[in-house]
């Protein structure tokens, strides 16, 4: 005889409303941190964290959900940053928000172009094909001075962050600017992955042949994944250049940046939104901690180059050890920890 599990009033009381945790995080991000945080916190930690988190969300949409491996994330970030700069510079009266949207669309178009090989290639071969985007974009941005307004150094200052008459100036202002864009896009991504489009991404990732059999338009789904992913990464490039670096230069979007974003989604967890934020937090904060620890222990015994290389070695060893211990990333580890709480989130 089977019995139906009935949720007791105590169990219902222990389960927190689904909207409570995001609300608490938003209050902390918009109210507590601006009141208590230092300029160093905003400039060195929070603003780059937000930009890299958004870039990781875009790559996770492509790699984690749709199963298409890409090594050209930094190229799409560069396309977004330089497109926003040139649209803002050359189109009179164009608001900054419009420049950002058009920059994202430009990055999406480039992403779809370099995503065309996914119709024939997959896995490692597709990764090599997307790597061509990295080299091509870097070459184009340095070869043609038009992109940098013929600046001799190739380094140009970012425009002021003004939206609807509000100017986001200073470390706190740039942080709030980046935070608002990340919150809006994260909400849209969360809704997207729970729609039929998100289900199509997962079906293509798991088994392309089976996806075709059940009626999923595989080719269109792949290109849509490249387009949406590149749009998000392009907007992240705008945040990286305009809000964090405050300059627009090709050196800020080199191949190391592409690998950094890939490591973020691997560490944080594939096919999970919160994993992008966990991975970005580790990638941003951990090198700073290693730098402080190295300076404290060794003092002036080693130059900055040796300490920087040591950071890469330690971080790489940590990534390998962590993936062996927890292949599903920090998001899976967080889920297990939350299950042990006396209440459910």
C-alpha cells in the first residue's frame, strides 16, 4: 500500500520563497556594498567580476547549454567594445544604451559568421575554428587605424557612462552601471534557458541525431546559440572596456582572456547560471589573495614577474585538483551545501 508524502507546516515554513534569496542579494549589491565598500573593492574586484561573469554567462549559454566549444570569447568582447566606441563616436545623438545594444548585435553577427563551421564541425575542430576569430579580430583592430579613430598608440579613452541623463562616474557609479546591465541580462538568460529555445539547446548538446528526430532545427539552433552568446559576450566587452579598464585597446582582449573565460565556466560549472558567478569570483579574487600572500611571505626576494608566474602555476594546479575532486564545478558543490541547511532556498 503506497502512501502519499504530505508536506507538513514545519517543512513549508522551512522552505524560503524563491524570490527571497535574489532580493537579499540585490539589496546587498545595490545598497550595502555602495555604502560600505572601498574604491579598491569596486575598481579591482567587483567591476571586473561583473564583466567576467557576464562574459562567462554568454559562453556558458553556448558551451554549457548548447554544447558548442568556443575559444574566441575575447574576440567577441573586443568586437563589442570597439563597436560601442565607434557607434558612440560616429553616430551623432546616439545614446550610450543604444550604442551598447548595437554593439551586442554587431558581436552577434560576427559570432554567427564564425559559428558557421559548427554546421560541419564539432568538439576540438570547432574550437580551432573559433580560435581563428581571436587572431582575425586582433589583427584587424591593430591593422586598421579607423577602429581606434587613428590614435597613434591604439589606446583610446572610453566615453562617459551616461544613460537617460544619469552619469555613472567614479568607482561606485561604474560598478552600479555594470551591475544593472548584468542583472537585466542575467534575468533574460534565466528566462531563456527555461523556454523551448533553451530546451532545444540542451537537446542539441546531448544528441544531435536524436534532436533532429524529435523535430529540433539543429542548424538554426546552433547559429542562434552563437548569436545570443556573442551578443552577451559583446556587451560584457563593453563593460570590461568602459566600466573597468576605462580604455578601449586590443591588448585587453587577448587570447589569455578567452582561456580565462573558459576556465570560469569549467570551474563554476557548465549549464548553470550561478556557476558563471562562482567561477568569476574565484578567478578574480584568488590571484589577488595569492599576490598578497606571496608579497607577505617572500617580501622583495622575487620580482613581480616571478610572483605573477607563481600565481598562474598555483591557480592551474588548483583548477586541476578541483576538477578531479568536483567535475561539476562550484555550482554542484554549492547545491550540496545548501541541502544541509535547516531550511531550503
